[in-house]
C-alpha cells in the first residue's frame, strides 16, 4: 500500500491536520471580526508608517490580488499586501500589514534567524518535492539508501519550519509593539489585532508539527521495512 494512503500515516499526522483546520478557522473568523473594527489608517499606510519610522524607507509596498496571501519579499525589498489589507481601514488590515512590515524590519535589522530562513527556502522546496519523490521511489524500488536520501532531503523542510516558526512569532511581536508605540492602534483595541495574529501563529505551529510528524513517520516506516526484510 502506498505510504500516502496508509491509514497509519493519516493517524500519525492527524493531530497536526486537526490543529491546522482549527487554526485556519480561527484565522478566518478572527479576521472577519477584526475587519469590522475601524482603524485610522489603511493597511498600506500603517505599514508605510512602521517602515519609515524604523528607517526602512527603501522597502516598497504594493497591492496584489488574492486574500490573506500577504508577504514580504526580501530579495526585491517589497512588501506585498492583498487587496483586502492594502486599502482597508480596519484592525484586521493594519494587523496583517504590521506583521509583514515586521518581516521587513527583521530583514533591515539583519536578524540572524531571518537570514537562516531565507537561506533555507530553496532547501525546503527541494525537500518537500524532490525529497519525497526520492523516498517513494526508494520504497518502490526497494533501494533503502535512496529512500534514506529522500528522508534526509525532507529534513531540510523540517529545518525550515523549525526556523520559520520563531521568525513568524517575532514578526507578530514586532507588529504589536509598533502598532501601539506609533499610536496606530490604541492599546484598548489591540485584543482584536492580537486574535488575528495569534491565530495566524497557530497555522505555523501546525505546519511545523506536521512536517516533524511526517519526518518521524517516514523514518519509522523505513526502519520497520528494513527490519521486516532482514527476518
């Protein structure tokens, strides 16, 4: 039976999948609620204020189509905000925009974790695609070294997730601090922003947990297969 259809695999990663579904629901519900709360600035204006106040005036901000696909591009030095965030005057918009601005500040301040994460992106992409393919081929061809190489490559994805989690949490912490210190959001109104950012953080926790559980399952599966073949 292929590993991806193995009930044992689904059971192994079930905690992470359930956590991910819960986190996504929290993100959607908290964003919808905070989107109804007005803010003095649009998401783009809030991000611009945060960046300029920190001296990151070289970072550009642009709108992109889509929903909740906001991100900071460290190579282009561009903060890209979804349409619902870029031009919206809501606590949800300024919260998300401030979080992405937090990544730009990490980059500007030469955060070591941010630098490691950026360097690990290509390795993570290789591991999540080519690594899994090599693992499956190794199983099908009964070539254990090839399967173990696939696991090693997938380990790059796990490493990326483990580094990415504190990077994301730090960006949210920077966002919360800047929103209050710059007077963009009064402290009394921060709970709505906190709910959005905290919910988003749980999605990264879920992704990290799933990658770790997957790696452990791959290794235990291959170890078990090797032990069976030696009997």
